[in-house]
C-alpha cells in the first residue's frame, strides 16, 4: 500500500509539473480547436458525397461514419503521445543518464509526463472540439456505452504510450531513430484507422491488423464509442474487443520492459 | 537578379552535395516523405474499391487531381517550405540579424538557402501517379496542356503565398511549431472535386484562399472540366502570393530581434 501511495505521489507531482510547463505553451494545443473542425469539415463533405444515395458502405451508415471521424479526432486528443521523441532525444544527447540516478523507472516517469500533458489536451483540445462537433456540426458525440468507451480510451492511451516507448528505445541501438519514428508514424496514420475506417481495407490486411498494435490505438476505441465493432468480417461484442485490447496492451507493456532491460545494456551515456 | 540566380544555384549545389554525403538518410527521408504524401490517393483508392464514388468523377479523374496536388506540394516543399522552419527558428533564437546583415534580400536569401532536395521524391511520386491516372484517361490536346501548365504554375504561386504567410505568422506567434498545421488543414480542400463542397466553401477555396488552384483547377483543365470560376481565380491567386510576400517583408521590418 505504501508503495502504491509512493507511485501515486510521484505520478501526481510529475504530471502536475508537466501540466504547468505545457500550460505556458497552451496555444500550441489550442490550434486543434481550428484544425480539428476544419479536418472534420473536409471529411464531412467527402463522405456526404461518397454516400450519395447509398444507405451503407462496408456496413457503416453515413451518420455512423461521421460519428466515427468525430470520435477518432476527440480520442486522438486524449491519447496523443511523443514519448518516442523524448526518449530518443535523451539517449542521443546522453541526458538519459540522469534518469539512471533517480529512484524511479524512466517509463513510469514518461507515463506520468504524458498524463499531465493530456490533462491539458483534455481541457484545451478535447472539450472545445467536443462542443464544436456536438453543437455546431450536430454530430451526436455521446458514446453508446460510456463506461466501456472510457475504458477503451484509457487502454488506447496506454497502448499508444507503450508502442511509442518501444520506438523510442530503438535509439539505444540506432542513436538517431528519427527515421524509424517517421516510418512508424506514417504507418500508424494509415493502419490505426485515422484516415479511413479499417473495414475499407482489403480483407487480408484487416485480418493482419488484429496482430499489429495500430487498431488498438484508434480504431477500437472509436468503434467502441459508436457501440459496435467489426473487422475482417468478424463482429465482436463490446466487452470482447475491449478485453482483446487489454490483452494487446499487456503484451506491449511486457515487450517494452524486455526491450528496456536489453536497452540498458547498450547504454553508454556518451550521447551521439 | 543575377546575384539571386547565383545564390540559388549555389544553394542547389550544396543541397545535392549534402544529399550525396548522407545518402542513406536522404533515401530514408525521401521514402518517408513519399509515403506520407500518398495517403490521400490511398484513401480514394479504398473508397472506390468499396464500390463508392464521387458522383460524376471516375477513380482516375480523382487520382489525377490528387497527383497534381502532390506534385504542387512537392515543388513548393522543395522551394518554399524551408523558409517557414528557418524563419521560425531564427525568430525564436533571435538570430535573424545574421541574415539581415548579409548584402542580400532576407526573403530571397532564406528561400534559396533552405532549398530542400529531399522533397524531389514527392514530385517524382506525384508524377508517377499523374502518369498512371493519365494513362487511363483520354489524351489531352496541346491547348489543354498549356492551360494545365498555366494553372499549375498559379497553384505553385498560391503555395508560395501560403508558405510566406506561415513564416510571417511565426514572427508574432513565436516558437509555435503547429502553425503549418493551421494552413495545411485548409489545403485539404484543394485535393478533391470542388463540387462536393458547399457553395460558400467553393467561393473561399477559389477566391479567398485559392487552394483549389493547387490541385483541382489544373487537373480539371486537363480533363476539360473547366468553368469560368477557374479563370476568375487567376487574379486572387496572384493577389494571394503578393499578400504573402508583402506581409513577410512587413514582418521583417517589424522584427525586434529579442527571441522568444
């Protein structure tokens, strides 16, 4: 219990400091209040035109599609992460050594930072955009199952963090991992379902996506939000897909720990 | 003028030399840039693959618009985008004086010095897509090609204006690396047939922030889908670029060199 309390206090303090630090740059985040609705407007016109007289496309109605894009934009604000960039910068500059001297696991520290950063995102990105989508665009942005959606978004938050942390860890081998980061981000933007729902991909690709981390970051929480899930012709109940998402998060977390331990053996603290 | 041509030639030479020195990085960066620029054509391909379409537009017609947009983005990224990041950095650091004391125009120097060879891949990728799309469409005559070229150059001019506006914004909105997102979000409207948008948005994208000229109008000229709006938009495009240049120069005059 004492240990849990200690971790809680560390997380709270780190999150608070990160929140204060980024509050000074809150206009960075506030750009989303313009960019988010503009992107959504483009999607609105594209899909309204694409549906034309059609009732459904790949099992999704127009309203479902618009809700999907609204939800994915909002979820993106809550789960956004750049732990990979931070970590590779610390390794490249040799500053990571300072974390070896602290009585806290760097991954826990980074997770606490993300928590503080995303609380700011909740206030200056999520909430304003929620109201814009809901009241100006008249898209129903209330989740079908609030509890499951919150849980799924929380898992997506962890998934995005652990995956990015693993990408950041590659800096221990490569020193400069910006290339890997960019490739991963390009793949994630397509295969997480941010560009187009994954049901539009070829069937073999949809099947493959069950074994990759991407869909658990955005597609799954966005579909949980709208109350139904299907991919590769497989329909799942909400609790089933959230459970699968949870399993994927645990596997990724374990992978990040294994990689972390291997990484430390490579660390020279010399920078590069 | 001769001074700037020499300056530009030297900058291109340096960019090629740097690219050949760091070949692996250059290839990797080029591949990444190409990948992130083919996302819209991929989305279109998936939409049409699902049996849906934009009414009155075939898959290859839409891909033609997006290939022209990609080429235009590639050209502008090579020639103009560097000034945005460079200005942002100089203003943040308070080091623009180093450029201002040089015996050349600050804007001209930064445009030349930030020539980015990595983006040649985008132009190439766009050109391949353009060729594929055109292969499946009727062959345009010479007049249509002239129209296309004229409108494409105007689109590049619009991109110059957009980049200079972004750079000018960074004088006041110091160290905000998300400024480009603000402008890029509006650019997305130029990637699709304008008919899918409402009349008011069409008016904005044609005359106020003429992003339709970046992709749609030149492609529509090749497809013989021209209308009077395209030619009326010529003047706003020139005006837009002029506003970008004028605002950038004005911001340089206002620059106080305190950093941020």
